[in-house]
C-alpha cells in the first residue's frame, strides 16, 4: 500500500502491532551482530536491574520502519532520519503497539515529519520523531 504525499494530512496515523518472541530476539541478534547477554543469556539478565532478558531497543525501533515503508506513507518512502528515546524495556512475550502520526508536511520537498511511539499496554517504551520523503504523484 502506498499513500502519496498528496494524500497525507496532519494528524493522520498508522499502527502496527507485534508480539515479541524468543526467535525474534535471536534472529535480530544474528542479523545485527548485537549479542549483548542482556538479550540472550537469562542467567546474566537476572543479575541486572531488569531481572530478565529484554528485547533489543533497535528491534522495537524497527517497527517504526515497518509502518513508514509499508503503511504510512508506504512503498517508495525514503527514510531520512529518526530519533528515539527508549523509555522502558520490552520483554519476550510483550506485544509492542507502534503508532506513527503525521505532524508536519513540506510540499516543496515532499517531506513528512511523523511522531513515533511504541507502547506495551499503557506503557510508552519508545518515543521519537522520523523524517521521510513520501512518494508523489507529481
């Protein structure tokens, strides 16, 4: 699905939900090379303030990319920048609900700024902002 720049409005949003599995964490570690034992070793993680393994923060942040590249704006979107603050841990078994909301539109450059937020239930686990170039009809 693609929404063209001309279809976008301030306040428009898209959402994506994903339950984090052990396999997700293991595959992300393999692909990214981030083998921090906080994510992979239960015994190690039990001795940390989190008391259990947690998912990679960038795995959570990747759900923003999922929305931008497949839903809002969608196919053909060019990701320019992203900022994010990690607010709380995501654990295996948690369902992460991500929302990206259009906050500004630059019609000259076809750029879109979006507020990004990931939640587990009522807890914000990530918040930030993304800047993209949206596909255009013109």
